[in-house]
């Protein structure tokens, strides 16, 4: 099947940009102090050649998160991922097909494994599928963005049967026959959403935790951030291999938050807990929750969900079943979610939710968002320290998926330089008030935002 609204790529280009962090972030036992952004610009036209659109996509390469190699250096994995992202752009330039972005990105993805092997042959280590998804994400964003701009509409409103050539059963399974993504997305953005602020393992909670002040005009302790931005949602990074430290970190966060919230007269706020897959087994999670209930029960009551506590390789660790932990709090997969099969496997293993990320690709995020809703799973949208347009892209997903209640965004904490210009054009998205971002501003053509 074909439609007159189908588009093809007529021109495409890419570039990289490296930006230093304001302050380092620690997660998964690793420290990151800069970001390499991969930018893609694509021109597309419709079958009759009368409609044209230029779209853009940008995403942190995220090699430390997507490819945490034990044998390769960070520079090696970063270089390989940039090379693969470039090869993906080159392949897209040679793609003659017309189609909807869902079809075009799925078609291009068929060659990602082969292209990845060509890049990593000399490294002696295969690039993980998660890293390949990160590499393709700026290209996918640019294609979806250009499609909306060609038709002078918001891309999230072009996901129904009038626009897409095949239903969701083509991408997922037969239970989705006759269904399209317009059934799982909103026609208008949510006007505002709470922002999840990251409490990294190195981040100072109080003045006593500060050795030296940066004095750059931004808050420097958790308490200062809460008061300045009116924060109501905090994501706490935990070690996963040090029970006493993890319990104490949550207790200390609760203490700092309670003191800051008291100055605002606020009694209700929320946490998410992220172990970055470092817990050896689910027993660790259960013991942690038990200790937390004993030491600081008020903090446990604030927890909305737990993120990826054990190893990302679900099939290689089938003994890690989350049923008992999920009875206490929703447990979501993040690094493990790389396709529909992994979502179904996680559900079988007792996980009760999934974390969507724009850095895994726009098509992938939309499809997994639909699948999660179909299977009644808890949904959240997570960050990759996205800055500038990559943060707006992530937020646009959260604002268009019905059951997502909050959006994570920590670029303003660790890499505010990456928001330069964007923060002036979209102040409600970068100047946080009452702990929320103004997603109402993401209602333009394409993915909803554009750099003037």
C-alpha cells in the first residue's frame, strides 16, 4: 500500500558537537563530564514533489550508558558510535523509497546490524543493540520532524490510518491488528508536566557536602535546586552494590528535601530510584526496600517507581524475577528495553513498567509506548542528559503519551551550555517554575519545536 502523503529523502547531512559539563555526573559506577551531540538535518519531499520539509534531529551519543564496555575505552566506544551514526546517515542518503516515517525508519534499521559489524570488526567486541538504537535516534527524529514539516502539521497527529500504510500488527503482533499509533498518543500536548530532577551519586545535598562553590549563578545543592525551581519530583541514583550506602543516600535525600520543602510550605513530593542495573539480584532490591521501610518509611511512601535494578541482559539472567518487588513499587526496565520481544520478556519476569527514551529512536519509543499501554504497564520517559533540541524531543514524547505523568530532564543541571539559545526560544521548557515544564510550547509543526 502507498499514499500520496508518503515522502522520500532528497538531501541529508550530519555533524557532531562536543560540550563540557558544568559538573560531572556519576551513574552505573562511571563518571561522565562531557557530551558529544550528533546532529542530523534531512530534506524530504512527497511523491508528487509539491511538498517539501526540512527536519532536524539531535541526541547525545551516550556511549557510557549504551555501551559500558569492560575492555574498550570510552573514546573507542564513542568513536565507533559516531562512525556508525554517520554510516546510517550515508545509507539514508542512498534510500530511494517513499513511505511514512514509521516505514522508512524500520526499513533503514534492517541494515544497522551489518553496518555495526563493519564499524566494530577491528575492536574485537560487538556493539550492543542499545548502542545501535542510540546511533540511529537523531536520524529517526529528523525523518519524523521533516515529515510533519512537509505537511505543515505536528508529526504526532500524522500517525493514523489516513497517513500510515500498515497497522501496528506489522511492527508488533496480531493483537494490534486494525490499530494505529493515533490510538496511543494525544492530539494535543499536555499543557505542563512535572520535571524529575536528578540526584546523582556525586551531587551535594546540603551546604556541608560542598567543598568548593562554582559560583556560576545556578543552584549547587539539592536544597537550593528545590527552592529555586519548586521541585516536586526527584530521581535518586543508587549504587546497587552497597546496601548501607543506598539506604543512607535515600535517607539523606529525604532529610535535605524535607528541610527545603518546609521553607516552601510543601508536604508532598515524589522519588524514583535508579540502580542502573547494578543490583546482583532481586533479593538485594527486596532487602533494600525492607531497610528503607524500617529506617525512613516516609521516603519509601514517596517512591513512584524503581528503575532497572538488575542486569540489562534479561534472557541471560532469567532468575532475576521482579514479581515480589513489583508488588511493593512499580519496577521498570530501561537499558533492557530494546524491542518488543524484550518488553514481553520483562513482563514475563515480573517487571511492571517500562522507561521510554528518545535516544532509542522516535519510532521505537512510539511503538513501545503503544505496547506498554496495551499490556497495562507503568510508563515513564527518561533522559540521557539531553540538552537543547534533544531535551525538547524527549519532552514532546512525554507530552503526547497519555499515561506518562512526568518528564526527566537533567541537562540544565550538568550541561546548561548545551541549552544556549533554546532556553531563550522555549523559556517554559528550561526555566522551571513550580517544578514543572511548560510542554504547551511543543505544539508546532514536525516534532513540535524548531530553532529560529
